[in-house]
C-alpha cells in the first residue's frame, strides 16, 4: 500500500510538471473601448510559468489578416503549440502574446480617412495600456514587439513606422504595404466617397503606405526597430514587400528580408511564426 501511495504521488508530480510546461490561451476576452464605442475582443497567450512565477514578461502583439479575427492565430496559426515548443527548445524566451480583433465594426488596423473610426488610436491609447495593466508585462520599448500577417502585416508596418519609439522589433509577414499607386488609391476612395478632396486622399496615402513613409521620413527614426520582413515567392503581395526592402536598402535601414517558397497561406505563416518568435526574443534578450 505504501509503494502504491508513493507511486501515485510520483505520478501526480510528473503530471503537474508536465502540465506546467504548457502555456495557456484565452481567446474570448474583451476590453471596453470609449474610442470605438464598443467592447473589443482579444486573445492572449500566457507562457508556461506565468501562473507559478511573479516576474513580468515581454510582449508580442500579433495581428491577424483580413477575414479572420482575434482567434485566427489561435485556431489556424497554432500559436499555443508553436510558442510552447519554441520556449521549450530555448529558441524563444517566455513572453505574453496579445492578439486583438480588427474585424468588427470596420475591418482594419487604421483610423479611417474621415477620422470617425479610430482603431489605431484605440490600439495605442486603450488596448496597450489595458493589457499592460492587466498582465505582468514589461512596459519598456525593448520588451515590446509587433508582428502580423497580410492585413496584420500592414498593421505591423504602419504601427512600427508611426511609432518606432514603441517597438523593439517588427515582423510583417506577407504584408499588405498599402496601395502601390496613388492613382489607384484615389480612384478607390473617390468611388466610395466623391466628396473627399485629393489633398486629404494624398495625405492619407502618404501616411498609410510603407514605401512612402520610408522615403519621406528620416531613416534614423526607423533604425531603432529591428525589422524582419517575410513573404513567399508566389505570394500576390510580393511586389509591395520587395519595394519596401528596396526602399530600406536605399535608406540604409538595417532589416532582414526573407523570401521562401510559398503562397499567401497559413502553411507559410505557421512556418514563419517560430522564426518570428526567435527574432523578437533576440531583442528581448538585448542581443
């Protein structure tokens, strides 16, 4: 009987240790937004030792693409499995991952052209302060990173270009970098709202196109961000990502630019995520 008790206790210890090696995802959380006049959903990944430690963690904001929501990286991107494995094998440091919803109300990560839907303001003025108050998150720039795919890759570009003082790393994947032609941009906006002036449209284009932002601003402000750009060779967004790479090269902005065999698909992005986790961890570790 004594041997059986010892065996059962040993099994419980092994079970608890095994359980402790897994992180947790909560994918139906909300934050009240005064700016967007709504409850905004988000998901969060907490690392394996979050509940057993008292320390604070670096944070990665991970943005979904068009058509998905805050559960995209959870369900299709397998963020729990991939991050747990990366932490377990030592290629990534334990971190908190925040995945907001940008598919409700209006789709996208930006303030709209009229200024009556201010998602970017919500992100910086409400979401970041809320999660940094709610979770044990290190709030300095060097411990904050951003990444995303497709529409979320565009969000990653814009957020880090608009606020380079906020992020140590930015990792746009298969990113929509903005309309490549100002004429196409004007045509699209005037079709939806003929009352818009060309001046307003031009200004919005300049501020929401990654190539324009890089060309029209001092390179020094962007050199404080570690850039990792990744796009498949058969991705329909390859041209925009290539142009950003060229613009950064001309401005001598250090960055990693990767083109792998692949298309605009979750197969590609699941393979990208471990590399992203390692890349942002290097900055968190103050490489």
